[in-house]
C-alpha cells in the first residue's frame, strides 16, 4: 500500500480559496477575582484569511490573543462579535460541522502512556465517531505516514519526546481535517526533534492540509509559514510573508572596515562618505580588532542592500580611504517581533491568561453540540482549562457511568 495523502480523500466543500476566514472577531473578558474587574479586549476586531494548502503562523507575546483566536477557530469559545468561517462553514452557527473538519494539536501530547501508539490513535478516532474498524485502518495509515511503524505496538510511555509529538499530531489528523491547528507544537523538543516536526508539518501541507500555527520560536515561523500575522492586544500589527515583514521593518545595516588614514579629519571623511549613501548618520564602532592593521569598523543604516555596499566602497575610495571589508545585515524575525510588539509601560494583564478558563456559556454551548455515547467524556477532552486536549485516561466517569457503578 502506498503512502496515504490527505488530498486523496478531501471532499469538495466549496469554491472559496480560503480554508479559514475571520471577520471582525471580538472577545472581551473580565479581570479580577471571580471576574468582577474591568473588561479587557482579548480580540479587538481581528480579520484574517488563510488560503487553502498553506501554513499561516500567528506570532505575538504572551497574552497577545493567539490562544483566544485558536479557541474561537476550534469552536471552544464563542466570540462576542464577528464571524469564523472554516472551509465555507460558519463555525458559530454550526460548530458541530466544523469540529468534524478541524484537527487540534496542543502544546502537550494528549496521549495515554499505558496504551500503544496504535491504541491511542484508534481511541481518538472512535471519539470522533468513527467505527472501530475504520478508526483502526486510519490509525495504521497515519502511523505509516508519520514514520512510527516500528513503535506502533509499544506502550506510548516508551516513546521519545519527538515521537510523542508526532503521535499527537497524528491524533489531530485522524479525522482527515481540512484545517489543522497546531498550538506551539514543538514546545519542549530539542533542535533535532523540532526539525523532524517541521518535516512532518511540511509533508501534511504538501498533501493538501491547511495549517494554523502558533509559536514563540520565530525561526519556526520563518521556516514553515507562507504568511505570518503578528498580533498584540488582540489587534493585528502586521501581516505578510517573512521576507515582507523583514523588509517593512527596515533597518538594514551596512558595516564597513576601513584603513584609517593618518590625518586629523579621517573620521570626518569616513562619516561623511557613509552618511551620504545611508538613510541615517554613520557610527564609528571602534577598532577592527586586528592588531596588525590600523583599521576601524563603521556602520550606517541603509535601504538598498548590497547596492549600498558597492556605493560605500566607491564613495570611500573616491575619498582616498581603503575598504578592507563591507557587509549588509538585514532584520530577522526577532527584530520584526520586538519592533511590532514593544510594550513600554504597558500594565494590561495578558488576555490569554484571563481567557484561560472557558465561561459556563462556552462549556454549555460546546456540550450541546457534541453527540454520540461519548458526549460527557468527550466534552471534557475538548473543553479543558489548559487550552489543550486533555489526557483521556484522566477524564472522570460520566454521570451515566457513575450511576451504573452505584
């Protein structure tokens, strides 16, 4: 049997080019003990469109509104205003239909260590309403797809951290979702484990899935995301590809090393030549560090990349100054993140921490839409207080089960 592709079985759910559309999303929460304090905006008119078959990353500091956004998309929370459309389906009007086409993988692997990898996946499939035979078949497909065949029949407690995360991702894919939500999927993994997860995510997208990714590893967003949205205080600060965000942030720096002439006005000559080709004043960084040459390093902000380096060499040569080295550094996503989310003097509590526990109306709405024999137990799985799927072995028995026991 060949490797299974998500796209092989994906139904045609409409002509929209977007797997996810958020329009005017707003959510407020009360602060203080027992929610008696003032309201804060977790989401403040959020608009977002995620094209089908892409990876879209949400970046932002703690409390920016990332988790609140994810909970709204996963139908774990109802926004105060706005709309959530997942693959053409209104998530607010028909949350049950959306749950059938969305998979969620949180920060911690929601699996039972005493069960085998295969048994864990089969159980998740059955919780989604799949017959046992279908859940077993799908579990084997994903085990092969995620390279877990050698460990499929071993207790999950023997798995490495990377294997656990892959198994948890498999659980998010068990229902062949059109939208996969990954909430900081590589938290706690070493660099090798993170790289392995990146490869798995890329394979899923190439097979037709769409991924909404939240992460605080900026290099992860840089490596995986087709588009990035930076949010803070529930508001979008910037949106675009990694390259576009870096370019918009500006701040490319040209650094040159020059041989210092033995003249009184040497520094003034270098400064004037570099300032003429830059977009700001030149700055002397100090000696080059090479004790064998009488040289110094200078920097100047530029906006023309390598062309600025060429122009600098020409300008300095014209002034009779020899250039030893020249290089241009561009902004990183770290620079973008810090520039866009700087909060000097901001005392507002992190909104995602305020929003951590769902309200009674959120829980009631979710429970009323779930069906099947596993309603009481499954509602505990998808409505937890930690923004992730709970370990199903820790779920207390339902009311009906307690009645049978007693």
